[in-house]
């Protein structure tokens, strides 16, 4: 059984303070841009009467997914008793809270009236999931904080109890987020019963991918040794999840393409009705986010090399971002059939396809919310004992090591092998 001794990082290097200063500057820009947008109004953005869920909602959905995926990874050691993954448990639990707070920050900073933040807490509509989400998200964050606290106290009993509650809450929250969009039957591009499941699986795959990248970079720049077998094991999990994502996305689009009621929207995205969305669909989602990473993790020449595993991880996160974009934006850009069979003329773009292009103030907000995650992560590493002093992969004693695995370990190694693999 693996035992890890967690500690804070020193955070005294020039590169640490430079990264912190850059993130803080971008966060300040985000706050200023949000204030200007609040005072001046929506006309500063690229939104319109048709496109009211913009890029901030894409980031919101992406961060909720990364939060849920991080929490699942943390549960590998605490709930599923995979003790060799305890190296990830604290930082993954911390990231799950961090990304959810970032998701809410992206959501609230895009509101026209962020001063109404407390309205859902005293004007409750029990039939509206959007109304109930205020309590759901706050409960999710609270459970995550208690789960992290139990790990700091090294209380195995409470870690298991709170970890189980945290994972259940993660599945429920992300399924609920998918459910919000999936039941919008007034827009063909949204309506789908597969959406909640697809959201959860994509959250797990992208959360695993991002965790590997963050784990590698954190250990590398804090000069702490890390066994590469973590990446070999997690890459197999990520591969299985990516294949599942590929399957779910494909059958969802094929089903819509088969049904005449949904064909217009699918052709709009898949076959050049909007060149940007067609590029995102075929290149960013399928090629960059799924096909190439799956090939990398299947290919014997690349699947055991750390550099290639991390490349596949980054590509998959980019692909999932594209999947979130395709889910949020095209359904609003495509015109609603208000009066089928008739051509409408309207000064408010009714019955017309529109285009959404984020403007400068939105790009400043988007950069700032990502910088906020970087700033919180850097400060968390310095203030909280999140990282183990060394990451040694210890296999459970009851497992016999097959010859193939022994050969992989000989090729990859530990500390020096990681450096060689990363440079590949």
C-alpha cells in the first residue's frame, strides 16, 4: 500500500511569482471588463436576441465537467480503494472545488444583473432546475470542501463518507447540467436524451486528461520525483472513456441526421452550413479531440511514452472544448422555424441564421476566468498541503505483475525514464 507525505510547495522561485503576477493581472482585467459590461450593457458583446448563451456558458459547462472529472479521479483512492492513486486524491479534490467556483464565476460575470445573485435563494421555483441549481451547486461546493478537509485530517472514515457523497454529487450535478440543455425541445440542436450521459462521460475523460497534464507539470516544476506508471495506468482509463465519448457523440449525431425533424441542424453543423462549426466538428472535436488521441494511446510506439500521453491529453481537452462549443452555440445561431413554409422579414433577425463572434471585452473575460483558475491553483499549492513529497507508484500486493507490464516498466522507468519519455 502506498503511503504519501503531503506538504506545501515553497513557492519562492522567480518563475512562480511571475506566473502568479501574470494570472493576477489577467484576473484584474476580468474584473474590470465585468464591471464595464455590467454598467454599459450587452451591446458591448457579440450577443444578440438570438444568441443569449455565449462563450461564457461554454466555459461554464467545460469547467463543470472538469470539476466532476477531477472529483471522480480523487475518488479512485478514497472510495474505490485504489491506494496507489492517493497521490492524486487531494489535488484532484481541490481542483474539483476550484473549477466549480470558476464555472460559477464565468456564469455570474456574464449575467446582465449579477447583483441579483441571491435571488434564487429566496424566490424558489421547485419545477425549475435552473432555480434549484443555486442550492445544488452550493451543496456540491460544500461537500467538496468537507471532503478535502477530511483528507487534510487524514481521517479515513470521514474521507470515505464525504468522498462517496462528493462523487454522487458530481454525477448528479453534471447529469443535471446536461439535463437542462437536453430537455429544450423548442430547439432541435439541444433536445436529446443522451445528453446527461454524454456530459458525464466527457467530464470524466477530459478531467482525467487535464489531471495528468497538471500532475506532470506540477511535479516537474516543483522538482518532486514522480513515477511514470501513474500516466500509463491513467492513460488506459482515459482511452476507454474517449472511446465511449466517440461512440456517444457519433450515435447522437447519426440519430439526429436520420430523423427529418433534426436534419437541418445536423447538416448546418456537419456539412458547411456554417464553416466555423463544421471546422470545430470535424477537426477540433473528431480529429484533434478523439481520433488522433485514440490512435496515440493505441499505437504500441507511442502509448507508453510520456510525451505522447500528455500530447493526447491536451488534444482531448481541446476536443471536449469544441464539443461544448458545438452544444451551446449552433442551437442559437440556427434560425427557429417560427412560421414553417414562410420567409420572414424582421429587424430583430427573427427566422434568420445569425453569427456570434466574441468581442474584445468577452475575450478579456475569458482569459481572466482561466487565469483565475491558474491563480487559485498556484496559491493553493503554496498555502495547502496538496502535493506529496514524492509520487511513487506502489502496486497492490495482491496483484501479480504480468510480463508485459514488467516490460513496460522497464522501458518507462521512474524518475529518469520520465524525463526521457517527456522529451520524446
